[in-house]
């Protein structure tokens, strides 16, 4: 796998991605509008909730912008670096905590073990992981009857390299589901209808970022949980000591 080769999105996929993001952004805007309406009526508004909702929407827009930038770069403009997957997942965990609390989701880091660095675009990898996790955090409350559910940010080794992904109890998530979603996003309001009641734009933005990095988003299982992840190639230049 050559991480130095970048794949363009193409005009059709770019348009689909824009429509998916636009549909997703409606949700935080509606939520903020409702909170503002409560405030105008003299009722209490949760300003920390408003901030979390707004920040999550901005992260999605930033990731969308990054995906387009990466897709339009030439291979010589993008210099993959040796990246610690564990540190990327840790930083993503910190950025997702507030959103997870909003949806009553418990985030758990599963990074036990020693893994050598991988070659990747760090910002792209981190943005993609946050996008995947955000989409699943929003989807999980409708997937279970439990008062609180858990989302794992995990890394593990497979026969093809080192996997970085997000995992939860989402049995309806499959490669066929993802394949259909890729055809429907930007067209249907719920391209992953069995998984999420939203446009799940974070997943498709992550997919675009990985595609630009010549990586492929796939559905996998880890510790009996279903998830979305990407296989990364270990760095031959640097190893964990």
C-alpha cells in the first residue's frame, strides 16, 4: 500500500459529500435554535450544551475542508510522517468527551499493547477518527435500550498492518451497509438507515479523507464489537523503543 498516492474525489463525490454535510449541519443548528428560543422565553438554557453542539458542527466542517484539501494535493505536497496511533486515539478521546456526555455515551480507550508508529498524515487520521466516532456517538442512543452505552477507540494488529478504529455494539453495521451508504449519501437523508437516523456525514467525510490518503475505510469487529476502521502500514523509519 502506497500512502504517497492521493486519489481525487471527483465532482460527483464532492457534490454528494457537500450535500451530506449540509444535511448533517441542520441538526446542530436546530438544536442551538431551540436552546436560544428557550432563553428568549426566559427559560434556562444549557450554554455548555450549546457550545458542545456548535463545536461538533465546526469539527465536521473543518474535517470536510481538510478532506477536500487533501484530495486536491499532489503526492509531493503531502509528506506522510511516523505517527503513533495511540497518541492520535488519545487526542481524539479528549476532543470527543463533551459530545459523548451530551449523548450519554461512555468513551473507552483500548490501546493496550506496544505498536510501532505508522506512516500517515496525522491531522487527516485524527480528523477521520473524530468524524467516525462523532457519527457513532449520535447513533448509539437509538441502537440500544441501555441508559448508557460504550464506544471504544481502539488499535490492534491484523495480518495487513495496524488497525485504528471505533467500535461499539452496532450489529446492523456491515460492509454491505457501508457499501449501500456510499451509494446513497448526498441523496438520502439517512444513507445508513439501519445505523443512524442522521446523514452520518462524519463517516463519509472520514471516508473521503482516507480515500485522499489512499486508505480504505472498512467495517470490522474487535472484541465482539462492530466498528469502522482503517489499516495503516507500520513505519520502516522509526520503531517504538
